[in-house]
């Protein structure tokens, strides 16, 4: 359960923004979307390798 303490006089939009941020960090929506369709383990592994290559290139360009 996600609890967002709201202070006296705090804007409701700010509290909603905190709630959305906490909810996104839990990864619930991401998991639901991934469960909608089956992806083969080989395809999942291939995507992970592509992502790792992309991140590695980003780190190399920073240096």
C-alpha cells in the first residue's frame, strides 16, 4: 500500500505528483504490460543485450 502524507495546506497536485512517482517506482504498470503478451526468453535476452550496448555507448561518450 502506498501512503503519501499530506501536510496542512499542501497543494493537492503536489501530493498527487508524489503518489504517481511512488507508484511508478513500484513497477506495477510495467509488470502488467509485460504480462499481457508472452515474449520468448531468447528475444528478452536479445533486448537486454541491445540495451546494455546502448548504455555502454552512452557512458563512453560521457568520458
